């Protein structure tokens, strides 16, 4: 009897999806995600499930790898071109975290525009009247304008909640403005920045979006606007954002992703009172992790059976249909 195939996980999965994989393969969880550990373990792997950034040269150490599955959506942490060159398919699980991220976005916008975090701190430190005074600057979401950069699975869900739940005007920017849903008004990025009260970054990181929101575009935003980034840190000029926030040029920001992750101790963002920070956790809920796990299991099982996974991002590397 031949040995069972090996599926290597760079991070834990929800038990439901892992159990489905374990029924047909040996599941191994990396003890850490250092380059040395991953290079050593991937040598015996048939399928790799990714939850952390991979070393650029990892595939040079993976002679039997049949496929890579992103336990999530963004594949910028995977060397996709190198995988394609080796005929290794790469799949992801799009849409699995759209509800979680969209709820995070809308909650963050509301907290920033109402000043809730500062009010909580002021009440605890300085008392009732000092905290209540902050309410004079609170703003409603109803009637405000939301600007979305990237209207994919996550962006569309944000737009739905904003438009139909809060009664906001929604502007959208992406490569194909004609593909936007009817309740989103397409416009150029500069115009979107000028008009919006809340700017949400929900686009994929590509060479075209790297540094997309720079000092000039931050300067186009209204002084009382807020910014939420659930994309990737590199989409935003972090130094320019720091300056805008520290000088009062921008009212506030909620950041779930950063140029350097984890966010280093002593980073200037940690000292700013008008920033909400989260550790790349916007898409992590019990429900989203279960959906990611199930979708990941679907893709892994397809690869082990020699079939095309449901969402393959490098079409040229598709395995033969079994």
C-alpha cells in the first residue's frame, strides 16, 4: 500500500476542514513559519496550505508539491509566478471572509465618525462631562459619502451595507467602472478622494496599486474624512498617512494592515489617538474561519485527486482533470 499524501499547513485550520483532509492524507502543521522550517518541511509535502508569507525560494525545496492553497483570499504572500513556472496550481478561497471584513469596515467607520474610542477613554480618565463634550463633533453615517477602492467580494458587501443599511452614497473605483453594481457610482480615484467622507481601501496588492494612496491623494481628502485600510499596507503611503493624522489634516484612520507586519513596538502609529489599530484580523471570525477551512479542504481534495480546484489563480498551471 502506498504512503498517504502529505498536506503541510503553515497555520492551524478549523477542525471541520482539517478533518476532511485528514481522512485522505497526513496533515502536518508547521511548528513555526521561519524560512528554514518551511524549506525543510515542504520537501515532503504534496499540497501546501498557506496562512503566512512564504520564502521566495520555497518551491526550490518542494520536489513533490502538487499544489498550493491559500487559506483565505490574498495570494500576494505566495510566489505565484514561480509556481506557474513549475506547473504548480495555486488556489484561494475568495468570498470566505467578505462578511467579516465588511462588518469590520463599517464598525470602524462608525467608531471613527462618532469618536467612540476617544469618548470611552475620556470618560474613564476625565469623567462624564469631559467625555460628553466630544459628542459635539460626532457625525452620522446616513447621508455621508463612502469611497471604495476595489469593489470585489469584500468591497461589494461593504457597499451593500453602506447603501442599504446606512443610507450612504457609495462611490467606487476599480479598473472596470462598467462592472460596478448599480448602487455604486463609478468615478476616477482623484474625484473619489475629493468627494468621500470615508475612504475604504479593499483592493488587491499589485504593482498597479502599490503606493496608490500617496501624499497627494491623501491631500485631496476632506479634513474631516476618515480612512479604513483592509487591503494591504503597501497600498498606502504610511509615512504620508502618519503626517496627515498627526497634523490634523485627516480626522482619523482604521488600519488592519501595515507596511511591516507585525507592527513593530514603538511604531509612531501606536501613539496617535485618532487611529484604530487591529492585527490583520478584520477577516477573522468563527464563521469566516469555518468557511475558509471548508473552502480550503475543497481545493486540497481536488488537487489530491488530480482535479482543478474551484478557484485557481494561475490558469496555465491547472492540473489535468481526473
